[in-house]
C-alpha cells in the first residue's frame, strides 16, 4: 500500500538556520506529493506541492523537489524564522486510492530567537 | 470567509451520547473529505464525497460512524454511542475535484468524557 515516512522530530533550530525535513514515500506509479503545515490551534494549510518527477514546489521560502529515483520529497528552507514554528506533514495522493491523502507522522519544528 | 468552515470548534460530551459535526466546504468545491487526527494514530482518512455520493467510505472505523452530504455542499459526520477512543480532532477538507489539492478547515476537537 501507500505510505509516507518523515524524519522524526521534534526539530529545534535557531533563527536563520537552514532547515531540512526528510520525507520518503512508497507508492506505485506516480503520486502527487504535498507538504502541509499546521500552526498551533489551527487546521492544515497546504504549503507546496509537486505532481511529477523533478518538479520543484516552492512557497514562503520553502522548497521541495520530487525525486522519483530516491522516492523522496525533502522540505528545505534556507533561513528559518520564529514564525515557522509549526508541525509539518508530508503527504501523497494516488488517484487510484480514491483521492485520499496518505500522511506522514508529522515533524514538530521549533525555531528559537 | 472563503475557507472550509467547521462547527463546532470544540465539543465535549459524555460517553454513549451521539454527536454531529458539520463542515461547510469552499464554494464550488465538488469533493469533500473527512479525516481524524489523534495522538498515536496521526492523520487518518475517514470518507470521501464527490457531489452527494461517497465513493470511498473505507476509512470509517465502525458502523457507529456515518456521514452525509446534501446539495453538493454541507456535510455532517455523525458518531453514535460515542466511546472514549473517539476523542480526536476531526478535520474536513474540500477540493475542486478528484485529485486536486485539498484545503482543510480548522477542525472540531471532540472530547469524550
């Protein structure tokens, strides 16, 4: 079946540090890949997406590249801010799986000033 | 606002009672999804609607759970004879259609005493 594995958290960084959150997936064919962010007390917000191999999704300084050869979609940001503190979820969508999103476990990020 | 709206935001009820959770999707979104977020289980898919029909309800955990959607818009998730293990945040999402990015509401936090 489909699955997503995320780097275990929590992750604690200082402001302006470089961020990487690893995400790998297992799925047949060509899923679409997503990163969602959940700020405290809020629902999930779509951060970025990629729908085919070698696509790069980007938003708010975050980037992730769909790597089919390594089945990965790692999230990166060059310089994090305190306001980036949140839980980050990697997810995949296989249309033949009834349109359901399959999520990773989530990674808690805390950025200290 | 223009986002997915869920009500109530918080619900506390006694074990054995029935509860109804409501979701108003983004206008024009034909697809609607329910997920559950709980400690130890992460984010789990419950059910998917396309229009008023539910082609995938395989994530509903027991026959105490049901959902309906009317007029291709509002959906209600009903849990009968609630149990303590039903305590979780119930998230609703909508999308323009099958396979499109899903946009989430802020969720309903359900606590069963």
